[in-house]
C-alpha cells in the first residue's frame, strides 16, 4: 500500500519538531525527526574527539556508527550503536557539530537511506532541511516552515531558560543566524524551499494555529 508522506523543512528554531510531533499524533502518523539523526552522529564524532573540520576522519569513523530509531509510546527514540541518546543530543555543542558534519556527503547518504526506508514503510511526517528537495521529492505534502530570526531566537531563549540553561539572547540570535547561513549555503542538500512546497511563516502564529494549518492542508490533499 502506498504510504502518505508529509515533508516539513525549514530553518533551526522554526518550531518544526514541536508542530510535526503534534500533527503526527492527530493523524496517527509516525513522526521522524531527521535532525536528531544528524545530532546522534555528531555526538558520535565528538566522543571520538574528531575535529569538526576533519572530513577524512569523519568518513573513516562513519562505518562504526549505527543510528537506528525506535518508537516508545509514540515518541521517537534515537539509538547510537544501541544506546538511547535522546537525552544527550539537544545541547548547543552537539547542534553546532551537527551543522558542520551534516554537509559531508557520506554522512547524508547514510541517513538518507534510513529515512527513505521509513517513509516507504509507513505514513510519516518527516522534518529536516532537505526532506522535500532530496529525501522525499515525491512527498504528498511539502511544507516550508519558517519564522523571523529574532522570533526564533526569542523562542529558543525562553525554552533554554525554562530548562534552567543560562544563555545570552543576542548571542543565541547570532548563532541561529550563523546556523541558517551554514545550512543554506552548503553545496550538498542546502536548506531551501522545494518549488512545490507550501510556504508557512509561523512568526505570528501559535504552535496550535500552525499545526491546524498543516492538518487543513493535509485534508485538502488526502
Ligand atoms: O533540526 P536540528 O537543529 O535538530 O538539526 C541539527 C543539524 O542537522 C542542523 O545543523 C542541520 C542538520 N540537518 C540536516 O542537514 N538535514 C536534515 N534533514 C536535518 C538536519
């Protein structure tokens, strides 16, 4: 049976994962957070002490890293060589490393195969940077979710404060802008809106409103 695939791409902090998770729950789809897969590999490279710029070292170590996904009570659990790393991959350090290591073609190829396999097996909402453009070019619904950089920084700031992690708001905005620049300017699978993706600017929308808009788009196509 053909599966229904929804692709959500967009810059860091646009709310993709929160919104995709909620929408997946309502639709009974599996939510696939591809950023978490890149983060798991980044954690692996950090643990190995590989320098971010050492592309040869990264390619050499890659075959020893196995990323798999498991679902527990509807939540995605990322396993790195069998270890649940969900609680270890959300730091700025891992995010930065992921931004530097994700452009390496061998890294992308490894994860792309896993992502395509999942989408072929089950109805998914998959979020990332290149889902509509590269991973699932035939997705049934493609969304490009974005928001102003200052609003994304403010939301991330409040999130970190709530978790008790001290940070500088302006510094955070600079980091997000730099992450955008890296994700959009890389030559391999850069972040960009697919021609047939619906542009959704969530700057002035709540999470709930954005999710409802995605559900509306789904219903208009299902
Ligand atoms: O969405 P995130 O912040 O968890 O993503 C972490 C990094 O991984 C980010 O710098 C971009 C990269 N990434 C990617 O290159 N392709 C994807 N499909 C998802 C994430």
